[in-house]
């Protein structure tokens, strides 16, 4: 149950936009827009004391600023039987929370003043611990972690506040889940009766983060990929993942160790077609006929965790309906 708030109202937005449209050399069109938008009175659930015994109410508490630009280039031309066209789009947005009434959230995905909405609030990591980080009695030599037993092969967390203790107070905003540099390219070429088109789409900058069974399948009961078996042991000190530590909580804290770039390039669609000559199809009473073969979601290029789509919700356990690759063969008839 949550508290009610009878004073909530619509949010308000102020926006300034500057645009430019240019056509050059008869074949090239350029469209550019720069905008700045400030939204006030955004409905948010701000933290309240747990002694209240109920959930926080929605309030018109947030002020958020978005600055960005959009660019579109269109070009088309032909030379004899050869023809081609391209449309390229690129946009950038910088999101920042300006005011949250002094409330600084502390979850995994947070809204904090001075940062983008739904930022990743994590411990900073620096590889894995080795035997050199412990004395001969097994005592840890650096800032003391507060997450249970620590041993060689565990994740190394940094003491960012300098108090010689590593705990949740050392968490910082280390990533943004809001995409920047979203882009797309639509290409089409043709020669005679043949035509080929393709749509490419992607994101140039975004941070992704996995939790639960996605990163620790052996602890949370998920299915493990082969690469997730690369665990630290004294014989494999250069392994990618920390040691097996059942029942210990140190290695599954919220940390940038599990954060990766979610930037990607995806081939959304490719289609190859052939238009039958009119001299052939008119004999059967058809005005137009085109054969084609196409594919959707063919390839994705990224550096995200293998086996997961970079577009999945951030700070999730990876549960999502996957992008489906489809192939089609068809015939278009015009009577």
C-alpha cells in the first residue's frame, strides 16, 4: 500500500528548437535540429522513512533536462541502369536530473541530481584478487570488505571514499542506460531489373548491466554458457570470472565488474528483388511481378555479454524475448 497525494498535477515542459534544412547539388538533402528541453514536475516516488509503514506517494518532484541534436542526410542518384539512394540518421541526447528535492537514490538504477535518469549506481572494481593481496595467515592486506568472506579469486572493490572500509557507501554512478548516438542507415541500389535494399540500426553509446542468474548461474540456478565456466582457480589465475564461492555474497554485489557496453550495430533487414520484364508477364495478363528474398534481424555486432541482447532492460537478470531472425521468399503481383 502506498500513500495518496491529492496535490499532483501535470508536468510542464519548456523547449527551444533550432533547425536547418539544406539541399545541395540536387541530390543531397541535409536536415539538422538542435534542441533543449526542460521538464518540471515529473512524477516520482521519492524516498520516505521506512517507519511510515507504507510506500512512498508519487510527487511532482523531478526536474530533468534533455539536450541533443538530430541529423539526417538523404542522397540519391543514377547512372544509366545503375541507381542508388541512402538515408543516414544520427541523433544524440544528453539527459540530466536537475532537481530531486535533495533526495539521492541508492538502488541499482537511480535518479540522482547531476546525472542521467536510471543511472547505474555501482561499486568500482579492479580485476580479481590474487594471493599477493593476503598475508601468510590469509588476512587481507587492503581496505576491509564488508561483504562476507574474501579470498584470492574474488572481485577487487575499490575504497572510493578513502575510509579503509569497502561497503555500499563506496558505490558511485558509473554508467548510463540512456542511449546516446542512435543511428540508422537505409540503403538501396538497383541495376536493371534487380534491386537490393538494407536497413542498419544501432546505438553508439549505452551501458548494460546483468544481475542474478545471468551473471552467476551456478548460484541462482540458471543455465551456464560455456564461457561462464572460466572461473578463477590457483591454476588459472587469469580467468575472466571470480572463483566459485557458494553461499558467499562478496562476488555478487552491484559492481561495474558486471557492466559492459551495450552499444551495437544490427542489420535489421536485407532484401534482394527481381522485377520480371513486362514482355514476359503481360502474356499472362499481369501488369507487374516481382520476386524477392529477405531477412530480418540477421546479424548483431556488439561487445555485450555473449548470449544476451544488448537492448534488454538494464539491471535485469537477462530475461527477455529474443530478437527473432526470419527469412522470407515472396512474389508480388500487380493486376
